[in-house]
C-alpha cells in the first residue's frame, strides 16, 4: 500500500515539476516577448521623432536638439541613438565617448547589444529619406532593468510554485490515502483470515472492490467445503480398509498357516507394515495445514475437554495441567492442533510418573508449545531416531509408534521446528516453535 502511495506521489511530483517548469519558462518567455514588442513601438516612435527633428539649417541638414528627448542628452541614461547621414554619423550625448553599433538589418534586433556600463540594449534600426537624402536612424534602450525584473519574477514564481507543489502533494497524499483506505482495510481483513480471527471478508466495500471480495469469499467457502468433503472421504476410506485388514490379519493367524511359520511370520509382518503405512498416510492426508485462512484453535475452549479425555483414558491419578494466556488462539486448523496435542500428551501420559504439563505461549515471531513430563526421559543420542516413522521406545507399551511421526508431519506442514529436550520436571520436554505466518504466505521462495 505504501509502495502505491509512494509511486503515485513520485509520479505526480514529476509531472507537476515538469509542467510547472514548462509553464514558468513559457510565462517568462511570453512576458519578455510582449515587452519587446511594446518597446519596439516606443523605439519606432523615437526614431520618427528624431527624423522629424532633422531640419534645414545654414550648413545643410542639422538636428534640432530642442525636439530631442531629454534622455538622449544625459550621459549613460539608457537611451541612445545614432544617425548615419552623409559621411559622418551623429551620436546622442548620452553615449558620451562610447559608440553604438549600427545593426546590419532594419527593425528590432533579435539579440541584445552591448552598451555603456555593461548595459544590455534593445536596438532598433529604421531607414528613411529626408529632403531627398537617404539616412539610417538607430535607437537603443537599456533592457537591463527589465531583465532584472524578469529574474525577480522567476524567483517569486519558483517560490510560489514550490509552495503550491508541496500543498498539492500533501493534498494528493491525503486524497490517495482516503481512496486506498478500503483496500488497506481489505488487506487487514486478509491478515486476520490468516490469523484465524475471521472466516470471511466484509462485503460492505466500494463497488470497485466488490467483485474481488465476492470472489475471495466464494473461494474460501469452496475451499472449506472441499476440505471437509476430502476429510470425510478419507475417514470413510480408513474405516472401509480397516475391516479387510482385520480379516486378513485374522486369516494370517489361522491354524492352517501355523504349519508354515516362516510364511505366517512374513505375512503378518507385511500386513502390519501395510496397516502402519495406511494409518500414517491417512493421517498426513487429513492435515489441513494452512488451507483454511479462517481456521483457528481457541485454547480456553478446546483444552479443558482434551485434558478431561486424557484423564479418562489414563486412570493413574496423573496430575495433568495446562497454561495459556487468556484469549490465546492459534491460527491453525482445529483438527490438526487436536491431532498434534493429542499425540504429544498421550505419549507424555504413557511415560510420566506423576505429572504432565502443557504450556502454550505467544512469542515475538509466533507461538511456542511445550509438553513436559516427569518420566524417564530419552537419552540425547536416541532423540533424533525417536522422531522416525514407526519407532517405539518400549515394545511393552501399547501403540504402533506413529504418534511422533504424525506430530512431525504436522509441524513440518506449518514450517515449524520440533525439538526434544530435558524437562524441568525431570523427564522429556517436547518443544515446538511455530511461525506467525509460513514463509510461503509472506511471499518468500
């Protein structure tokens, strides 16, 4: 979301900057052009005034200084003229000891000419005939004050434009944030789906987002329905296969096969392997993993019933207790968590002497599940092998040895970490670290 806002802000800033600079430069150019056209008319009038001031005198054509503007009389006033007549050019007194170059063509010159005291001159030339004599009049006006004014205008326009650009960016950021707020709310709802805090998205969204939200909700319902049907089908398959396996095991134990002990032992061994493999694969296939975003496990609601069931199964007077923060909910599928805790706690109850304890806590990066017992524990060198498929510590204890293997499959599906450690109670501790969100949900490879 912030990336979209950043891109929109940068894009708008770039467009406004280019357009603003273009408009500012165009405005300055238009003002400069308009002033030059206006001053061109002024210079043309001055040239015609000088032409009218040329009269006949005792020594021929001469300039009547009474008709000449005072600005041409004051040295370096910024108003200058030059009259090219006969053999010698006439210059205004304002030039003092300087000269004014005669342009090569008539009309207003495109560039500015150099004047006295580093002045920049706007130069105009006109050709006339006076009393039958051809002459050329060049008039110039100091354009430096106009250029200075244009520069000040540019600085003022840049300051005002910068302030306006900043204001527009702030308004645009506010408008974009308000416009994208429904999208941000939808993103937060999707995050809540992943954490098990909701089961669908709110349908009260803008018209642009309504098709997307509707499709996501439809997909969630379809996924949940597919998972339920798959679980039911797997359960039916498991029940359907149990009877044929039981029949085969019964046949393998019949009197007729006792005459062939090697065949009977091989048959029983293979049938038991099939039963174990079938139980394991059915258990793995039933894992929901992260399929349902709205799935969750409420510790306060589910754990009391689980511990009551364990107490009924293991009638040895065990001290069973659990600890979890009030309102703690795991963003995992309920059936998977019950399968995980059921296997761990069942194994702990089998090996415990007096006490079994479950601790579930939230960490900065996810969740931690601790199952402790005060039994004999497991030697360090044997702990890795215990997690293998079908491994049993003691053939005298009931069970087929698949519990910890299924636990490992569930933890792996959640991209968690399973460790066997020494328990503070004196026996074994099963430590499970679960991330808040799996890496595949965060977009990691």
